[in-house]
């Protein structure tokens, strides 16, 4: 059986397929009795995720190049945007709803705005926003993020999609290739795969 896709990073990768299953995180709309504590928890989690992203950017800067690290610096800029942070915090305060629900709602609105733009680079921000949203919600709910850093030598990653944060954690010495259903040559994950010199095929039906 042949599967056709778009070559996103050159090379030939032969190895054992490691299928990455999507984490389906169900977010419920729940009222909170103490909105101030909920808001404080959100702001604490935000700082933790920003710090983790800094570490990933540092890794990329050392193992790929600063150009690729800039992708994750872009994530930090988005998470540091006062308009985004204030909107989430203020909505928790006014709506008296759980942080994860407000994060999903607000980030989805921002992602939709980015996705509707004509500029390709700005449209990529929609993917970044979904990545940030999912990481924040998982951290809020105490769900472990997918860790691909410990995959054994000779692995070929097969996934619906790889977020920039997931790709940044890869050990390029152990990964023979990447195959994803979604993404294109200009997606951040494809750019990172090229920087790490991991052969990648995207858009595989």
C-alpha cells in the first residue's frame, strides 16, 4: 500500500512506526465559587508554560538555530500579550467560570482571527494559538503532555499532526522520520523538522 504526501524535510527515514495518539481533552463549562483563586491559578500556570517554552527555545537554539528558536519565542510573545492575558483573567472574574473553559473560548476566538488573515505567516499563528491553548488547558487540568523526547533510536513518528512544542522536544539522533496527516511545507513543524534534519512527509491521507 502506498501513501502519498508532501515532502516537508528531505531525506529517507526507515524505522519502526511510533503512532502518536491524540489526547482528547474534554473541557466542561463549570462555575467557580472563588474566581480570584481561579484567576491566580491561571496566571501561575501561564508562567510555568512560558518557562517551559523558554527551555524548549533554548534547546532549539543550541541544536538547530536561533531562527527556529524564534518560532517558540513567538509562542512566548503570544502568551505575554496583555490583551490576551487580561481578557482571560477578566472573563474568569466576570463570568465566574473555570479557567480551562475561558482559555479554550478566548484562544479559539484569537485562532479564528489569525486563520482568516491573508498573510500565510499570520495564518500559522492560528496553529500556534491552538498549541498554546492545549498546553495551558492540560497544565490546568494536571494532564501530562505528550513527551516524544524519550523515543528509542530508529523511530518513525506517525501522527495526525505535530505541534511546534512537540517537535521541539524531539531527539533528532533517535528519530528516523516524521509522517503526519496535516501540515504543509510552510508549517512550523515542517520548518523545525528541516532544522533538526529529520526527514518529514506531511499531508498524508
